[in-house]
C-alpha cells in the first residue's frame, strides 16, 4: 500500500481547519455590543487574533490526539521508542510561523492605534493646549495631553463636546465647562465627537467603557484625554480598570448616550436645576464624614435622628 505524502495530509488539514477557524473567529459572540465609532476597529483586530488562536489550537491539539492514537503502545510491544535527536526543518518552521504572526499583528495593531488617534493625540486644537496640573508640593507641572485623541479625520478639528473628568477615590466626577454642569455620570449625544479631559486627584485610575472598546488612565499631575464618537443610544457602564484602593470595585458610573433632542433637554433641565439651588455634592469620601453623618442616610427611615445617634455614641 502506497503511503500518502505528508504534504497532502497538510493540505487536507489546512482545508479543514481554515474555514472552521475563520467561522469561529467571526461568530464567537464574546464581545459586548458595539456602541462607538472606534469599536469596529478593535473588534476587527480581536477577530483576527481569535481566528489565528483557534487555528493554532486545532493544529496543536489535533496533532496531539493523532499522535496519541498512531504512536500508542501496542499489546506485546515492550521495546524502546525510536530515538529522535531533532528535526532542524521542523524547528525552523515552528519558530518562523509564530514570529511572522507576531510581527504582522504588531504592525496591524499600530495601524489600528493610529486610526484611533493614539499616536498623535495632541494634533488637534484641544490637544495642542498644554494643561497645568498642581503637584503634591504645590508647584504646577505643564504637560501636553496624551491618550486616545480621535481619528485622523477628526484631528485638527475642535470636538463637538468637551467634558472634564476627574477620578477620585472612589468616584468619577464630570464637569461640562461650556455649560457649567457638574454630574456624577456622563451624558453625551449620539454621533457627536466627544473629548474627555481626564485627571486624578489622588492615585492612578483608569476610565473604561467596554461597549466603546476604549480605556484611558487618569493620572495625578499628568493630563490625559479620550476622544470618541458614540453610535448607539443607551446606558453603558463606566468602570475603573486600575486598582486604586480598598473600594476600587465599587468605583463605577455610567455613560448615557442620548439622541440630540434628549441631550439638549438634559442640558436645559440640569442648567435650570443647578442655577436654582446651591452647588450639589456628587461624591463624598466616607472617611471625611463623622459617624452620625455617615449613618444618617441609613437610619432616617427608622425615625432615628442625628441627636439620637450622638447620644448612643456617648
């Protein structure tokens, strides 16, 4: 019986593995909904990496299973296995293939990062303005904005909406400098070019919206920015992705993507509300509260007042 050449087996395996890995790589449903203009770029890169990973998994695990069957110990076979010292061609092959894959993925990732504005975040008007940040010793450090600064199409143009975002332990604070609105959650209109100027008062925080596929650190004393276009109305979680202290897991907020009409209504309502009353506190550090003040919100419904709590404490 004539032996089938290894090249034909390799071709057959490639014809089977390629469509399987491509289909799985494009239909895995592992990522959340796409809600920003930048999300398809990141998802396309992820799909390619996942396709390659599935193909390598099938090749490696398939080879192991085939070898387990073909070279299993037969009954009555008590001899030693065939001594193998090495195979130079095979070693070159399995070194060259991962090298090529890593280089290609690296070049592709740089291209994606550049399309998202990561390589030249300061090439538009807001990025060109140096930002002053007060250091711990009272001096001011002037630094240019760094971060994800928009696509090449939006660079050189002013953003439609600018929001100053500050991270503190353990909350996100949002200030709209154009309208004077301060809020504990982010509101943006769908389709608008939004620029977030990120900062931190205490430690490093990381602003992450999974549905936007965007993440940017907020650094004490260093100005960073994040520029995006939301494409799908809805409410999406904002997560701190950098360990920032004991209550890091609870440092969450949300971004609400409105239609333009709803966003204009939100702006009007909040401007009126904040002009009528005193500036509202949107976040409080529990460590700065006295025991009665800390417990007051929890016991108000029980008919217990601050005086009672003070007496109990004594």
